[in-house]
């Protein structure tokens, strides 16, 4: 009986130790994400260069921060940013995100001066491929790969495609030239959203183009009815 009691006591101690360790892990990395959040908001205000400011912010979870922005002009209304950090306070989710190479991102959302007439989502994605047997094939005289750079590719659900897709092409080309991962236009609020890698704002030169990039992307919609 005493032996069972000892085993039970040791198990309880182990469980309590594990819970304490997980609790300490959560507190430490939640605090780390909060420091990262404060730093990210400083980057945003710096990138806005006095033309926009953070009104308030709140945490939606231990790894997601939301903040409202205000701009003096009417180019962006009801603007806010959502920052997604790695889920460091949750060990399993953090390991999964690290294994999947998920980036920490900042998403800017706002209403525009005029409502876009269509739903449009532009995603910047790159594919790359290489062969581990290139040297062997070259020695054997096999033909090497021919690499071509394609133009913009548009996938649409429209039954009748218009002849002048200026909105789509302008958005595609702007995204291609900037550090933007995804752009979305839609008639409903929020009418415009753009997602960038958070690390891009840590670079002063990239951060300096943040607001102008957003305005350029928003202008691609041409506010057509």
C-alpha cells in the first residue's frame, strides 16, 4: 500500500512539474510575443511617416494582435492591421508552424473612397525546382532545362471575360514588384486588404515604402462601380 502511495505521489509530482513547466513556457513566450507586438506597432507608425497613427490595440490571442489606424486623408477608412506571430506559447503549434515554415505576417485592411465592383484576390507565389542529378546528366550529354519567365496568370470565375482587365493586371504587376504576399479587393467591408511579411517592416528601406505601396495597390482598383 505504501508502495502504491509512493508511486502515486511521484506521478502527481511529475504531472505538477510538467504543468508548471508548460505554464512557465506559456508566460515567457506570451510575453515575448507581446514585446514583438509592441515593436511591430512601432514599425507600422514609423512606416506611416507621420501620415497615420495607431489609435489602440488589443490581443485576439497569444499570437495575434489587432490595432486600429487613423489617416488624415480619406484614402483609407476604418483601417486596422492584424499581426500574426508564431504560436510560441503553445509548443506543439509552434513546432508545426516552424516545420511548415510559416511566416509572421502583417495584414492591413481598410475601406476605400469608392467600392470595387468585383471580388479579386491576388496571391504572390513562386515555384522553384532543381534536379539533384544535374552533374550526371550533363556528363552523359543530356539536354539541360530551358527556363522561361511567364507573364501574369489570371484565374477567373467570370462566365464572360472582359477585353480590358486593367484592374487585375495593375494589381498583379504592383504585387509582383513589392514585398506583398496577398492582396484582396471586394465590394463589402473591408474593401481592401494586403498582407506582407512582418520582417519586411524591420528593414527601414522596405518600411519606408509601406504606405506608398498600400496606396498604389488601393489605386489599382480605380474605384469602379
